[in-house]
C-alpha cells in the first residue's frame, strides 16, 4: 500500500476580514411623576459618573422632554448601568423607567 502526500498548498485568494468597531448604545431615562428629581440627579452622579451640573442638565431634559440620554456605552456596559440604576430606584420604591437603545 502506498500513500501519497501533497506537500505544496497554493492559496488562490487572500481573505480580507473587516473588523467593525463595537456598536454604541444609549441609556435613556424616562420621565415619571413619582421619582424625585434629586434622586435622578444622585443616580446620574453615582452610576453614570456625571458632575452635579451635568446631572442637573440631564434631569431637567428628562423632565421637560420626557426622556434624555444618561450615557452612551458598549452594550454590556449600558446594560449593566441600566440594571444598577433600575435596582437602586426599585429599592427606594421609585418607578423610574430606564432602557437601552442602539445609538445611530
């Protein structure tokens, strides 16, 4: 029995694989009539690391426009911050709505 082996391999094409950067996602705060403004500012400062001035600006935007972007992150980070903020709000008995949506 004889075994033949091929020793030369020829590559016809070079494959180009384009790597896309990860998508970004917005964490959106929604307005409600029960969550105190001071609590929203506190969450923005503690969880999202905003300064007091920026946190107040975002809180007023939520109040006036019904929603505002608290931050923009990669998906896993946006999801984690959303979970942290929602958990803190629920522990205090507040129905603050927070969700994640893909940035454009």
